[in-house]
């Protein structure tokens, strides 16, 4: 039972290397209740990601699975003027899913074969 309590209060972190822009960041999610997460996005020199971090300090389970046009992650990314191909918003969703124990922590990769 103690391990379950530790897992539920554990902070889940992921480092995102978004590619050519060269502005990596760290996304951290920690449960703040049963269906709510506190989010932190740190380390990026990108002003758009910095603004996204200010706009999106938390998310609920219900919001996480809202359609894209109403999903707070993607709406906030648009408000922060993130590039449409920026992988950080998708990474936020993945980290949130892991923190809520809805997904396993597995790496994601887009690899170009040129």
C-alpha cells in the first residue's frame, strides 16, 4: 500500500529535444488530487514555451482528453504561439497520461530517413 501512495505522489519528468530550434525543455507532472495534475515546463529558452508554461500550470483528467480544439494543452500552445509542429504540447499530454497512470513511460521518436 505504501508503494501505491508513493507512486501517486511521484513527479513524472520527461526531457523534450524539439529538434532544429535547439530549445530543449523538461516537463514535470505531479498529481494534485485524484484527477488533477500540477504541470511545470522548465529549461527552455524558447519564449513561446516559456509562455506556455505560464498559461498551463495544471490540467485535469477530463481536460486532458478533450477534443483538440478544446484541449487546454493545444489551446494554450496556440495562445503561446507555439509552432504547429512543436512536439512539446504532445509531450505534455504523454507526461500527464503517465502521471495519471493511464500510460506507461515509453520514449517517442520521430526519425527522418533521408
